[in-house]
């Protein structure tokens, strides 16, 4: 595992305006090279003993392992949910030039 390993971080936000604000914050802070704001979806889950159906806006966040702790901290501060979904997945393969760009953007 390298600090230059690229991670794909997933989270969901309650609306597009919040998603855009969080995406801007992460990219401006230099902890994300790129954030994709996806189309609204419906999430189905149990919360506090109740079945929920909630409209959410997913984010796909590209970062590095080295930047992840700071990204997570910023995301937790910006996130309106009591228990936000924050999942980081290692990128095992990809276009080398793109992966290098991600690392360069975060290191800048």
C-alpha cells in the first residue's frame, strides 16, 4: 500500500445544493482531485428501527490514501447526517495517466 494509492470515496447527501457545496469544499481544500455529483437516487435502509426510503445525491470522490484522513475529517464536518456513509475503495487498476493526475492534483 502506498500513500499515492488512489481511492474512490462514496457518500450520499440529502440534496444537490449540499452535494455541490461539499464537492467544492473538498476540491478547493486539495483533498479531492475530482468529485462526481450523480443523479438523485432512492436509498432504502433501516434507521432507528424504521424502514426509510430517502432521496439522496451520491458523490464519487477521487483522492489518495495519503489525503484520505483529511478528506474524511472535512467530509464529516460538512455532512448534515448524524451517521454519514463514507466508504473508501482502493482503485486496483485504471488509466495510469489519470491515476497520476489524481495524485498530482492532491499533492499540489
